């Protein structure tokens, strides 16, 4: 890949990822845990319509992720193309992702963030299944890898230039 293109892409991804990184400690500490509940407003046990109540940090993360350039409203296509059916399939795809599969990471994140607007359980499921945590960590890993690689290549070119080599 063209180095200038990769530098721009890495910078763009890094800037978009930055706001989500502050949620990593919370995502790590709540991995596998329930982060929402239902509230029906009645103490007498009579049935009324209940509504979901979420951890405020989860809501902040979802809001921040929803504003990011990572949201892809066509995430269903990614799921179809990659044959993603279960959280285990998603975790495998996340683990195997490289910069070339960035769209897969965005698609998985989008399913839970955007889909959670219509299907409330998706937000808490993404925390319980470690999906939010794994996606953000993998994105961070990819960005850091490319930052290091580009710095290293730039350093090699500088040394070669000083030595009169191309």
C-alpha cells in the first residue's frame, strides 16, 4: 500500500478512535457483566410496561461511538459477506481483523450501536459478549501497529538518504 495513503488512513482512524479509548477501562471492568436492567415503575408487583435502564457509561460510549465515522448503516452486508451469525463468529472475525478488514470491525460495532436503538438488548449484549471491548482493542492494536511501522519505515528512509542511497 502507498505509504502516504497509509499515513493518512492511520491518522484518520486514530483521530476517530481517540474518543472511544477512554471507555476501555470501563469496558474491561464490565466484560461479561450485565449493564442494564428493566424498570416498570411499580412497587406492588402489578404488571406495567417496563423500559430498559442502562449504565450511564454505557450510554455515553454508545453515543460517542454513534457519532464516529465508524458507523456503517449497511452493516448487514458485512454480516452476510463474512457469514457472521453468533457472538463467537464476531469474536473470531475481530481477532483475525487487520487494517484490510477495518470495515468488518466497523460493521460489528455498527450492528450493536445502531441496532441497539431499535433492539435495546444489543447494547448490554455487546458488553456481556465482550464485543465492544474486543472491537475497540483491535482498532487500537491496528492503529498502533501502523504508527510504529510507518515511523520505522520513515526512519529507514532518512538513514538511507543520509548515506546517499535511495
